C-alpha cells in the first residue's frame, strides 16, 4: 500500500523515518513534481527494531532537512513493506496530518498486521509555512 504527501512550493522539509518492529521494515520515498509520472528523487529506507529505531538508506539521514531544487509543489509517495516468514509483504498504510499555526506535519503510519499498533514503520514530514504579511 502507499500514501501520497503533498508539499507546497518552496518549502524545506524535515524527513524522519522510524521502525517499531522486529521484522525487517522497508520504505521507499519517491519525489514527484505535481502531475509528473517520473520521480526526480527516491530514497530506499530500511530498519529493524523497537523503540523508534531510526531507519537508514543511501543519501538519507534521519532528520535530514531536504530542500527541493524545484520551485513548484511536489508529491512524495511513501510505499512500505515488511519481511516475514521468508516473504515480502505490503504494509497497510494510514495518513495523519496536522497544521498548528505555521507548522505542518504529515505522517504515514504503517501496520505489518502483527499487533495492530500502527507504528511498525512511521515516516514523518514537517515544514513551516511563511507568515502572511
């Protein structure tokens, strides 16, 4: 399963990804310009462990502040899987979004169907909107 997160134009986004499961967790983040079918950047993340264990991946550091080179809005597609019993299985996913004043958070919660806690893989995006003048 997958979820899309839409980021407004010209926003620097902080990205964090965690695992809370003993099974191997994998997430793929694909960055698209709005209306484009081809990602301009992807990150493949993985991790295992309880207690908000940071996920890792090539070019990705937990808490990275990502600034797009493009000026337009973009979509981040989050796909997630887990490995169990020798196979790879898609996660059930659920979005959670909030705006608190000028602060925005968009989180993709993933469940591997083991304990129904919806925190097996958590991918979180935060950004600020500039104040209106």
